[in-house]
C-alpha cells in the first residue's frame, strides 16, 4: 500500500511508531461511529472489532512512568520490567516523535496518553492497576470509563444499550490475556482457525468473550448451570496470573461454567426413554421426599412393606390426603407440588381427580403433549 511505502521512505524518517501518537482518541475516531451504529441497532459486534480495541489498549498499558507526561510500555513478547528505558541511549534507541523513543532490542517504547479520566490519564489509571491480579473483571470499570470518554472510545451515546456492557466485558478479556503475555499474533491465529470460543472465526459474536460474572447485562445470559466455552484457552498465560479478592468470584464462575457435566441423577427424561419417563401427578406425589414425609404422619398399621405393595395411584392417594388435605402443605417438597401445578395452569389444585384428568389430556397427545 502507498502509506507503507511512505512510512519506510528514507527521507521522511517515519515509522509505525509515528502513527501511534494520540492513540487513545483513535478508538473513538476510527471505530466509534461503526460501533455506535451496531449497538444502536442491537446488532452484533464481532471479536475482530474487540481485538482492535484490546490491541490499542494493550499499547496504552505502561510498565512505568517518567518524570514528565511520558510513559513506558513493553512490546509484545518482551518481558516487562520497571527498568525499561532508564539506561543511557544507545544505537538501538530511536526517537520517533516529540522526544518519544523506542528500543526494539530491549522491547520498550515511550508514549503519551491524552485521554483524561478525572485528574489522571487513562494510561496512568492502568499503571496504578498494575500487572498483578490482572484478570478480566479487574479491568472492567476502567475500560468502561475509557470507552465512554469523549477523547477515548466516545461511546456515551450507546452506554444504555444491551450490547455495551457486553462489549466492555469482551474487551476486558482480551486485554487481560494480552497483558498477561498472550501474543497478539497467537490470538489472531485462534480466531482465524476458529479455535475454542471463536466458532465463526473473525466474525464470531463478541459475547463469547464475556468471562465470568463481569457485570449486569453483560452476564444476564449466563448461568453457572449454562455451559459456555471458556474464552481463556488452556495455554493462556492468564491462567498463571494471580487471582485476587476483586476477581475471584468471576474467575470461579468462569471455570465452573466452562466444565461439561453429565448429570446422571435426573428425573427429566423424554418419552423415548420408555419407563424411565416418569410424569403425572402420581409420580410427583410419590417422590421419595414426600414418601419420607408421609411416614412421619402415617398410621402404625401402614408399614413400608404395605405401602410399597400398593399401586402408584393408591400410594399417591394416601400422600395427598395426609400431606395436602389433612395438613397444610408447608414443606419444601409439598410446596414444590403446588408450584408445579400453578405453573402448568391447573385451575383447581384441591381436586386430585381433576388434576389427574388434566395430566391425562397431555399424555393422550404423546410426544407433543410432553413438549
């Protein structure tokens, strides 16, 4: 491309570092209008857009500050150190603009951040956050503030949309990975080859990157019992990072939600399982919790042997009379029966025969009735 030729032109003296100046505002200038349009129409933001935000924020993440407005960052692949850029300039140290320098051999660069969050710059806030306990949840609030700032992400107009907190949470995940040491090129390769959560490659919805319980609408679609492919792959450096008090809840939720579990103890089996498909009021009433509760009140002549020799319907009749007619159904198990009947729309929950007829109408419809 023509701009690449101009950057390496020997007489211009420009480099890729030159165009990083005023980088904090470029998220709002370059991508802001597109993201505002997508979020305002409730359309998806892709992981490739999230990657662009995260890469920019990674650039703006310092390892130390200088005595003036300059901050020092570390290049992808370099080991961050607070001594970076403190040594005397050598032949490998290059000034690229306005007194700002970089050193490719040592892996550091200087930059300035023009985005103010209160009385500090965005990058200064990131510096105070530090590199320990740098989990996704740790970054959420500060990234949200940056994305809302006029000289930052400039997304205030869509801050109330459902997709905005999802976007913030997704960016937080990739920023945490990058700061922890995951190479940007490796993350791009994961997207390109549809690895892990990137099921649709670069076009994957950024919701897959929401990690743990970051905040409100960002996690309204998540539950510990709802399986999610983890956005943190097994080889991520983030798995070796410290987990502090501020992020432990989110990390635990993420780990539990990403574990595939087969529950062998269940009563929710479809008609295809034949006799294992237990349904109807008699099956509910003879659930072992209620059977145990019944025997607390059962007459002395009703022994367990006698009770279990009865038909299922006769067992249900005894339990219904003892726990729902003669006594108030106040136990958790008995209240569960009443709640189920109410949810199913049974009009008269006092008449056991009518309840049986209600269930029979569905049983007569076979699989359709079950559904």
